C-alpha cells in the first residue's frame, strides 16, 4: 500500500482507549494513529453529561484537526457487574436473564441498554458474552455468561443481540471460541483450554447462531486451544486455523473479527507488541484492540512498515471494518418500565423455603461488604434494606442477612461463625450461585448481580413480598457420567 494511504487509514483497524481525561491529553496520540474506534471506560467520565461532552469533543477533534470521520465510540457494557456507565437503565446481567427464562425479556434488556447507550452517543457495545460457563471456578466469566447450557446461551444471546440491533446499537459476540472452561484469568496470563476439539466447537455454537442473529462483530478470546491449533501456547488471535478457517470459512463469518485487548497479560507476558500485531493480522484478525497507548503505537508502526507481508490482509480488514460505519438510523428511546419486573423474574431461591416471621418489625444484623462497579463503591445490601424501609444494624444480635460474593467469601467472611452465632440466617448472593454450596441448609436468594435493584428484589422476595420464579442457569454439581 502507498505510505500516505497507510498513515491515514491504517488506524481504522485499531480500537484504543484514552489515557488521561479528555481529548487534549490524547491529542498527539490521536493525530499519530487516527484510530477508527475508541473504547471508553468509567474513569473517562463521571456522568452522562460528561460522556456526551467527551464524545462531542472527540468528534470535533477528528473533524477540525484531522479532517476525518468521527471514530466509532465503543464501551464494555454487559449489564450486571460489568458496567462502564451505571447512569443508564442497564440489564441485570446475562445469568439473570437466563434465570428469568424468557427470550423476549432478554431481547427487551438488549434494546433497553442499547437505547441508553445510543441516546448518549455510544455507537458500539462490546457485548454480549457468549461463553458457556463450564468451570465453576472460572475467575473472569461467571455471571457474565448466560449459563452452562449451550442451547440456553444460544437462545438468550441471540435474543439480546436482536434487541440491541433493533435500536441501532452495534454488537459484539465474545470471546470466540469460548472462555468458559478455564480457571485462569486472561487479564493476567495465557489460559489453556485442554479439551478436545469437539467439546470446544460445541461450546462455540452460540457464536454461529449470533451470526445468524445479525451480530456486528466477533471478539476472540486470549486462550490457547491445543486441540484446535496443534500448538500448546498459541493464543487464538494468532491462529489462522481458528480465525480464518474455523470462524471466517467454516462459520461463514463476514463481520469484522477483533481481538480482546492485546495489552492483557495473556499476550504481553509472552509476546512483544510488534510481534502480536503481525501475528494477529496474518491470522485473519480485522481489528486490534489495545488499552495501552505505547503498545498501540508500536503495533501501528510494525504494520505500517510491514510492506507486502500484510498489504492484502490490511486492505481486507479495512473493507470489513468499514461495515461498522454504515448508517443505523437515529437513536430510539425504550422505556424502562419493564425493568423492575424483569429483575424480579430473575430472583432465584436455593436452599430451604424458610421465610422470617414479621420481618419488618425486627432489627436485622446485616453483614454487607463493599462492591465496586464502574468505579463506584457501595454496599448493595445495606442500600437495599434502606430502600425497603427495614431496620438494620451492622452485626448485632438479630436475625442475620449476609451478602455473599466471591470477594467476601474469600477475604472477609467467617461464614460458619456468623451462621452459628445467629438463630436465624439468610443469604443474598450477588455472584455465582455455586456460593450457595458454602451455606447448606440456609435460605439463599440471588439475582446474580450486585446492582441495588437486583439485591432489593432478593430482599423483597425473602421478606415475602413476592414468590421467586427464577430458574438456576447452571448445575451446582457436575452432571453424572453417562
């Protein structure tokens, strides 16, 4: 490709994040790369007003300083625990949608969240997660998954995509071919999925269905799949067999294929930035995602000077990525009137069906712990109790209500001591339902999310205000061998 064309267009195959507040702090970087997409995170804005101002500033900078089309504005907004903007109506999370049990509700959740994003200037949501959660100890997927059943993940995921696309919000199916069967967090190191190829590709079926549902892009996992690639430590984005053969050819994927952030530990601990860029593009990747500015610049320069080696592939990637810029119509408002009903439908009770007597006339002993979502720290159980008007104190002698999540189970709670010291104990789960196995014989209510609306619904159900209808989206014990 001509060098001038390279320097002006190559950046369109990059999805980058900002460093520092506002456009001014990133102006030099943006002038150099002209990235085609910018991913915003919670630390980039603190309100919807700031978000809209920032997006407007980015658009003006591209128009006035670069004489270029505004980049796509993307965000990681999955619902549940993974939010970048908590100030719009959000989905309670994928596992909660499966517990609610109705694809129409999943479609509504997608349209509701997509509408909120688009109304505030976001073009592209890096969601939904279509990983089938096979490993109960998976440290990074968990409630981000629709569950451990391929059919349920397929049905709910496709419905969610249809909902988001109905309001013109771009979507991403992630993390192909699946991140749900490993016990290592790819943000930290390179996980290896050692299952046979048939098992891996069975769990990839939701991605095939997402293409039929009209998903706009597919994101790759940062995992190694030896049975698919024949190599022990080859990440999926660097495997031509996975990207080009399985995804693009066998699944007939014509939408852009992008990486997860190449700044994550799974990649950075084992590969240099220039090496990563060339390997990914050679394998068939169309867009490189980065959360480190220096990494992005090194990858940009590596591709810029790669010459004939990448010419045809980069041109193909640019053609695919250009589809994301097609007009999608004006944003459309979707009412959040159905959100509370949806959240209530997701509440699931595990353990004995035991309710407290006169719950509103007693002082409850609350064991709640800090949760941080989108940069905001709060105690969801305490906020839920206040919203309902229940009398409570931290600790104390009354009946105990305990928040359970991965964090406080491992770091804060001596569960057996708390339960033993109270005549009555009840649990509200904000994480994976496997946690209920730690409190056998104790009523356990979960909405699969730390969101205050979800936790409040759990407490309302516990207090007898409505009967929980949610169905467990995962098996708590391994299935019996056939």
